[in-house]
């Protein structure tokens, strides 16, 4: 599994932590504002805090600020990864949870991580904000693949948040109920800013989703025919901004594109989530596929994605 390019999308989350650490000290809503806000609310509303010594207050405050900061860092890293990789990252993330059985509960906060429900919902909002959740009508109307992709991506839509803080599970956070509620308040209050900041770090996030919707159909067609989708020839002219398409001949009837890794990976993920049904039909001539055959097809798709990404790097380095 470790050499599977789709599974490895999870590594972009770790890159997100690095981006967060580079930015965190210069962003007051992550650090000093957070500390001041929590200190004020503890002084006003927690009698045991107000009556503690200065040293005890400092320790208590420091520990809880650090926990909220970890939650923010996790969300930030998820959003950086989502903005770079698209829905494919969100699926890889849920694969990881399933494999390692780390989901103790969708509403469970821990000292290091916010509740999976919060993570999933922030990933989903980020996908919506950078254009993954709606098929742009002007680009490819009525494509069966785009409809399938839309359907697959909508599965990432999270359930509703609890009505109030008491319904989040704070059992593993190691603080009292009242403190936990204040920490969640402070965290939730910052989450929109955190998301906006993380998305802004990936400047071409929107063009990644645009290219997917523009070329997805053709890339899926290549993969379904067992062709590495390094070069796509399409009758669709390139949109006015972004996406580079070169006319293949003088009369501009066809255009040649080299799809980016993000597009190829997301197309492959859609096919995975759909069970690679078209490919399996070819492989098995319409009889029911065995487990080994399914695994084999999945491996091959992963290898073709690998190859397409390698080819893309070659094309980019050649200018
Ligand atoms: Zn993390």
C-alpha cells in the first residue's frame, strides 16, 4: 500500500504542518489573541482559575492554549493538503482512519486532534470554496464521467455539527467540561480564518479543480482503455485563463493537453471509488471479477498514475 500514489496523498497533510509553522508566529489569531482570549474567559468564568496562583494559572493556560493550537494546526494542514490535492486527499485521509482504526468517534476531540467530524467538514468547505463540488456548466455539459465524479465527491459531505459544545466528546482532552467548552469556542471562532489562510497559501487551488472538470472525462477515458494519460487530445479548446492547450494542427480542431498530477490522481480516485468498473469489464469480459483481478486492476491504475505524473514532471522541466 505504501507505494500506492493515491494512499500517499496523506503526506501532503504533513507538508501542511510545515506551512503552518512557517506562518503561525506572525498570525495573532493563532497565538497571542488565543492566549489572551482564553485567559480572560478563565478569569471571568472559572472560579478555580481565578483563585489559583500566578504560576498555576500560567501552567493551566499554557497547556490548554497548546491543545487548541494543535487543533488549529491539524485543520490548517488538512486544508493545505485539500487545496493541493483536491478530493483525493480527503478520501486518502478517510482510508487512513479506516486502516488504522483511529476513529474513536466522529465527535471525539483528543489532545492532539480535533474531532474527525470537524476535520471532514472543513475539508469539504475548502473543496467547495476552490471549485471541486460543482460541475462548471460552461466547461463540460452532460458528461457521464463528470456526473459520476460529482456523485463520488458528494460522498465527502459531512453530517451536521452538534447543536452545542456539550455534545462534542472531550473525554480524551483531559480538561474539565467548562474549560473544554471554552477551548472549543475559541477554536471554532477561528476556523473560518484558518481555512481562508491555508487556502490562500496554495494560490492555484482553483485552477486545479478547473482542470479536473475540463479534462477529467478524457483522462478517465484514457485510464479506462488502459492508456497512461500523459497526453490528452481533445476537441475542447482551452478556457480563457489557466490551462494550457496547444492546437495539434493548423485549423485548431484538436488541442493537446498534459494533465497535471492533481487531475490524474483525482480521476483515478473517482474510478477507484466506483470500483474501476469499466476497466474490470474489459479485463474480465463482463463476468464478475475475482478479488485478485480487482486488486490487479487497482495496482495497474496506480502505476499508470505514477507514470503520468513522471511524464508531467518531464514535460514541465522541459518547459
Ligand atoms: Zn497532523
